[in-house]
């Protein structure tokens, strides 16, 4: 989403929140309660990216509302209202979230808030859609530096996350799409598109993302879905108002998208091309994971962007590295990224063997172990992360993929690309002209244009992460780091030994 759209929407969101009367929220909650108990909002509303949440506590009588001690152990709910200005498809988003929560509660033991009541329309005293949810007491993982956790705590966290991923892996479907509600408010998986944050934000920015992935568009193959994601990335370049910083950035971005098409299509595994496709939480970030004081996961929230993904895109969470993709994929920090993914993969392998292996099969042939052993064995797994976060696709391409696939002399390749493609050169000039106009619009709003991010190698979590990798080195970590080089090394040793044997026989 461009800077100006975000700025204007932030203003609209503030107006929207100010228009919500807390007393009406309490009145609504009381009307929904089985015993119609009175309640009050007991702390400040909690604002997320796409929802505003009002925590309410119920009491036995109006007299107890001001009595703090009597409400400490009382029943609490969270009245969650979608921030309508931040949503391009609010009804679709809510239907998908409610259906997914119902499905998860029915099919898994993943901890989620209990859903008491909801309204997708405005048929209530708030005149707004809402969800009445169980109040989750605790803190989120936001602000917890996962790489710097003590080994025991980190292993404990990884084990629990592994359990979530293993259970999600078992929720398999025949196409890429999303759950929704039928006419009886039961979950159904039929013809709903995979609604993502990228789709939402592009639509709000006037980029017509629904023309690329329409409301009822689903995908029966990985190639078809990946091609649609690439079209969204092209759409960002051609129509995003601040998708580039300057001419050099624009040239690199456009070249990178074109050059990556062959890479991505080659990356698709024909054996997994037609699924089955796996249910994935579309926004499983630290703020959406609630834990207690001992780092036990007590609830996972915000399932609105959940959808099924191709097997190759079902990968461990990138935030376990402590960084966003642009930093995590920069050399030498990709080294640390690989380590943490390897550690998480190992945790999932052991957990699947211990808790999801009733027939006592060899651990290396268990379903998720096999999938990740196949697809996390080389740096190409970064492609999956780039496709899951299209806004960072250009960063991942230039940080890793360009050199990995095409080697050095990138400047010459970019220059040759635009010399041979007049149409792309013209599009480049159009985008740069639009950027100049957009910066004038920003100035009128008193905003400065975004600047290219700069990384200070002497500071930040990147260095801390790499330091943590080597803080307590052991054999398993080293093997994890060099797993993609190990087969080549073994081949070399084998050839060397054969040569010695032949020579001795002669």
C-alpha cells in the first residue's frame, strides 16, 4: 500500500474508531450473554491492523461494575469490530475468518479463542459487523527476540509451533482457495479465492487486484497460482504509486520480475503441482500468538487471511529469525535464516515422530518430514517466502536469487534487458513520471517520500542473530547449515576413494 493511501486511511480509521460508542458495545455484549449480565469495558480498546477490540467484563449486578476485586475472576469477552476503512472486502474477510475458526475448532486442537456470537451485517445496535470472542489473558510474542531466547525456551516454543504446523499440514484440500460460510452458517470449501493481505491492500490503493484474482477464482495447480501471484507483483510495479524509490530501483525491480518468471516456474515441483493443497494461517506473526509467562502458546488469533497453499509454499514462519525478509535474506544474514529454518525443521521432525506416528514408521518418511526434507534442502526455499510476501519479492530476488541463478555482471544484464525491450523501457519512464507526480501529492499532504532502507551492519538484530547461531555451536547445527553442500562433498569423497582403489588394483 502506498504511503498516501495509508496516511488517508489512517485518518479514516481514527474517525471510525471515535464513532464507536463504548456504552453501546457493552449493551451489545450484555444482550448476547446467555444470562444477559451487565458489563463494562475494563481497559483501553486494542487496535490491530484490521480490527479494533473492546475487552468487556460481566458482573452479576450493576453495583459490582465499579468493584474491581469482584470483577477480577469474572467472565470476560472481547468484542472485535473490523476496521472497515482498512478492508476492501469486509464481508468476504469476515466470512472466511469465521468459517476457518469453526473448521479449526472442529478438526484440530490448535488453541484459538472461542467464538460466542457474530454478525456479518449491521443488524445490531452498533450498526456494525462484529465478533464476540473469548478474552485471552496473556501476552503475545510481539517484542520477544526469538533468536536470543535461551535454548530450552526456544526449543519449547518451536515444539509448540511445530505442533500447529503439523496439524495444519493435515488439513488438505483439492485446490488453492479459502473456507467460507454457506447459507446455514456452516463452513464450506468450494469456490472462494485465497484472499490475502496483498489483494486487500492493492485494492484499497486503487490497483484493481480483483481483476487478477476475482472473488470466486480458485487454482487447481501450483503453476497457475504462482503465475497469479507474479501478476500481482507486476501490478505492484506498474500501478503502485510508490513501488519504487528512484530510477535505479525501478530498473532493478522490473528486470527482477521478468528474470524471476523462469526461476519460479523451474522451482515448481511437478510431483506437487496438483496438490493436495494445505491450509495455512495467512498472517501468523508474533502479535497473533498469545503465550503465558512460561512461553506456553495459549491462543492463536486473526485467521481472516487464511487460505490453502501449494505444498512448496507451506514453510516454517520467517519471523523465527527475528527479522523481516528484506534483512533476513541479505548476505551474510541468510546464513542465520537457514540455521533457524533448519532448527525448526528438526523440531517438527522430532515432534511428528513423537506425537503423530502411531505405526512407529521411520521418522524420515513421515508426511511433513518428507515434504520439508524435499523442499527445504536448498536456498530455493526462499522463493516460497517471496511468493508468500509479494511486497518483498524484489528484495529476495536481488538479495539472493539473481546471483544464485545468473551469477555476476547484473548491471550488464539489466542494461541489455532494457536495450532489447523498448516497451519495458517506455513503461519504466511512465512509472518514473508517475512517481514524480506522486511525490508532489505527498508534499501537498506534508509527507516526505519514502527513502531506500539502509542497513547498518554494526547494529541491529541481524548481527545478534548471527552471533546467536555460533554462541553454542554443535554438530547438528553445523550439519544443518551445510546440508545443501553435504551431498556434493560425499560424491567428491566417493570419487576420490574409487580412484585410490583402482590405482591400487593396477
